[in-house]
C-alpha cells in the first residue's frame, strides 16, 4: 500500500507535511526530523521584503495549545531564494512555498518571482495576514478579497505548479471563501490557519505577547479544523484539502482524512517533537491498512455515515 498522493496533478511521497512556519528554515531541526521523509515542507510565509517580525514575547503557552504573534519574520523573497530554498532542496524536501503580502499586486509579484526558479512543487497563499487590502481583518475573512488574491497568484504561477489557498477557521462562512478561491483558480485549500486569540499577563495587566493579537494553534483548535474540513469537503468534494490544526497523532490525521482531507500538515506538534512527522505517518499507515481501500477508503468516509 503506497501512501503517495496526487494533489492537483502534483505527486507527493506521502500525506504528512510540515505546516507553514513550523519547520523553521529546516536547518534548525535535528537530523531525526528527516525533511525528505515528509510529504512536503511548507515554508514559513515568505514576504516581498525582509521583516524583523513583532516584538517579544512571541509565544505564549495555553493549557491545550500555543498563541503566537510572530509577525512573519523572515529574509524576504530574495533572501529566501538565495539561502533557504537551495538548502531545503539539497536536503531532499518537497518544498511548498507559503507567501504573504499586503496587497494583491504584491502577491502577484511574489508569484512571478517564484516562477523564475526551480525546486518548488506548489505555492501556498497565506490569506491570514491581518495587514491587508481589507484593513484590519485578514483577507481570509472575505470571499471576494480572498478570490482576488488567489486569482492574482494563479495568473502568475506556472501551469504545473498547484496553488493552494490557506484559509481561516474562524471566518463565518469558510465554504463561501473556499468556493471563491476555487473559482479564482486555487487547485486546493489548506485548512486551517491558527485561530485569532490573545493572552493577558495578570502580573502586568498587559497582553502576554508583544502584540495583543495572536494565533491559537495546537490541540485546542482541532475540532474547529475538523469542522472546516468537513464543511468544505461536503460542498466541494473534488477540491483537495490539506488539513492542519492540532494534528499530533496518526489518529488525528485519520480523523482529518475521514472529514475530507487528502493530506495533513503538522504545526505546533513539530515544535516539541521535531520527528513527529515520521511517527504520525507510521501511525496513519496502520490505521489506513485496517480500512478497506486503504488511504482512499479513509478519505471523506465520515460523510457516508451521515444522512442529512
Ligand atoms: C510558530 C508558528 C508559526 C507559524 N507560521 C506560519 C506562517 O508563516 N504562515 C502560515 O500560513 N501559517 C503559519 N502558522 C500556522 C500553521 O502553519 C498551522 O496552520 C496552524 O498552527 C495550525 O496547525 P497546528 O495546530 O498543527 O499548529 C504558524 C504556526 C505557528 C505555531
């Protein structure tokens, strides 16, 4: 039984990916993280220019997850292409580049720049950037804006390279946003990004992160991710979904697939267990082997039990 998966015409060696921003540049991970053993490594979101990110502290633990307010620190697209992408490719990673910008035109320029290089298997459009055309709210909260950004990226990306729209779980109608993105040319969706949240430090009476607004990730958001995957798969069954949100075990991954995901990406779990990818892949393989049809038998199977 092979665990390779074809997503929008691109073949991935397996269904367990590293989620955006959670594998660093790859270099920080210990050798047992085995980048080549992951189905793909989704990079942190790459921006047009280098960014220092937000003031510390940037991470706060919660009883069942993590709130982060990083502010997309990174070397900008030129630094990424000069230094990080070659290293990832050299180490056997299938690289999906996540991009983030503050306007549709800048997203388009990023896509154009990535088009000029080799070694990228897909582009993921991070639509959760709060500093966007829409003002305060992330683009992912507005179907029209999200579709506009995806259209700009798709037009500027080579035909054989899938464009994945990364959506928010805390939007009112995730199906409407997914539909708009698919209509604008997205070849698949990544569901979900960290959910907007915050922390308060009782000692100081101030927000516990450098910025008041952060993103909640980890086990706390798994039910939200499952619900979003379920809804989008029910409405758009042909649209490939990469699920992220609290996946820590093969059972979590199987649940995401049963709700309709073709693959999963691991975020917060990698921060405490950099080798989680290989373990989750093995656990998922055991569960898939027990199902009729293997991995295909898992995909969306929970829907078949429901009579609406
Ligand atoms: C430290 C950290 C950094 C992240 N950076 C990014 C990023 O650069 N771009 C992005 O689209 N998502 C980013 N995310 C969101 C993750 O990719 C993932 O979608 C989310 O955390 C939910 O998955 P999880 O519960 O497994 O962490 C980040 C999450 C964390 C915890």
